[in-house]
C-alpha cells in the first residue's frame, strides 16, 4: 500500500545527523505513476509497469524520448548492462530535483527507511541539522552535547566541503550520505562562518545520537524552565510530564526554550501551543497553491493560560518551533526573546510507494494565526538579545538571563497585550 503523510521540513530533508522534519498526522492514499510505452524495450531484464501513455502527458512532454534514452544508454554504455533500479531511481531523483526546491526530494527505498527510523529520534551521525539557505549547504543547528556541537559547529555555518567533496550544487540527500557514517568514524567539514578570515576545517567523529526531546527544571525564583530540542514522537508525552512536574512544584512563570530546535511533528507543535491558546482558536494556517487555507486549531485544556511566559528563540529555531513561537506571539500570551528565527515556512507531504521508495514534496506554506508568512523571514523576537561567541566560550547565557529578568520583575511579568487576536 502507498501511504502519504504531511510533515514540516526545516530546510533539510534528512540531516547529517538528525532529521528535522517530521510527520504531522497520517492520511492513507493511493497514486499511480506514469507508465512506460511498451515498445521502448530494454537491453536486459524486464520493465514492469509498462502500458499506454496517459493522454495528458503527451500535451506537454514526449515521454517516448525518455524511453529512447533509456534504451540507448543500456545498449551503448561501456560498462553495460546497468542495473535497471539504479537508472530508474536516478531518473526519479532528477525528476523531483527539476522542481528546484531544496525541500522536495525522491527517496529510494534505503533512504526512505532511514528517514522513517530517524523520525523516532535515534541514529548514528554527528548530531547536526543541515539545510539549504541562499543556495548554500548550511548548518541549521547542532544538537546539544552532540559531536557536532562539541566540535564547534554553529547555526548558519556554511559547509563548503565534506571530506574531499565540494558542496556547490550538492543536494541535501547527497550531503546526508556523505556526512552520515558509522559510529567512531570521522568526517571532515570545511566551514565558513561570519567572522572567519577564511574557511576552517572541522574533524568530527560520528557517534550514536539519541534525542531526548524535552527537558525541564525549576529555576531560581520559582520559574519553570522547559526546553524542547525537537518535536519528535515522544514530545507530547514528555512535555505533558514536564508541565505536570512544574505545576506540582508550584511554579508561577514559564520559560519555553526552543533555541536550536529544528522542528518536528505538526501535531506536536499544535499540542504544545494549545497549553496557552484557547481551545478552538487557530495555531497555524496551511495555505496551498490554489489559495485554500486550512486551520489547525488548539486542541486541549489550556493549563498554562494566563501564566507569564517567555519563549527563547535563536537562528536555529525553525519550522515547528517557529509555529509555536509565532502563535504565542500573535496571541500576546508570551514574550519572545532572543534572535530572529531560521525562517522555514513550507510544508512537505511524503508519499510512500509500493517498492519502499518515497517522495517528499512541498505542497503548502504555513502562516501564523495573524497570517504572517515566515518562510525566509523568520520570527522576530519581541526582545532582541544576541548570543556572542564570548558568551559561549564563557558559558554565559544572556538570553536566558533576560528571560529570567523579565519574569522576575513584577512589572515586566505582566505580559503586554501586543497585537493579540480577539474573536
């Protein structure tokens, strides 16, 4: 059976170490791929699924040329015969790549299986989300305590080279394959960063990556602190437990930290935002190519409604984390502190096919409840606080300090009604 489901992708499809796009609810569906003309022939083997060409295809493209090329390559390539699956999957990759969309990709069965496994939050790699930004292979965010973070990678680092491979024109899946590897092996990345005099080489030893998506603690002054690292399969339950623990500890204010959170399941983003937003109100809007809009609405008891809240963001906050930050900001129920977020505002749908392959395709863009389009722009904080290199070196966190200052100041803790939405 072929299956399709929607997900939010950061600029990645798969990451060197982590996948940052995730399923947001499942819908079973079926589809048919264009059939090959029976007369095309093969140099060796059999082409399955042949039949008459659909009438609508001939209006814009001559698919006979495709099969002519296929046969000619099989008949004349020096190292023939070429395995048919290799040619088929390569041509399907090219088909999707022809969209010039870094978020849309064809996944052959091996990659589709790895994609599915990584959605569960455990894998081997370097622990860094990567994406395409301004046509450059870019670090979205390294995971906390990952090999990538320990080696010194930062959000918005430009990956110029992977081992001996130049990344110019490289697609995300090729980059993933080259960066990914077995635990204990090393990958060398040539990195350019704002402030560098020139590119620098980073050697990173791969390891097992296990993502604990939610952590929490009570800060000084009775401030509850919740950090979401990814919106994974375990996030909803872990967040529920974190809230229960913090309320049991009698906290009266909340810091929600989604810094360097590359995104995740759509339903998790909606669930998390629903702790503050009135049930039935839109958390995020999905807009398709034909201008249709679908609303995803708050779905649960608002146990944190009215509690003074600060959301921490940075340049590595993307996709699902931007949905939460944008929604809470639009409704005026939280103060957003930190840096402008990554700006990943498109939605992909994954279609699984019967051979185990899959296509991830951009099908819509998302908007905040006030219909702000975030793609490329990001969420601007209410209170801008930079995290400088010296802060990192000295283990200082001025963004967290500002959040605590806001929440522990009696006047500041009364949240402003900034452009809140009323119905």
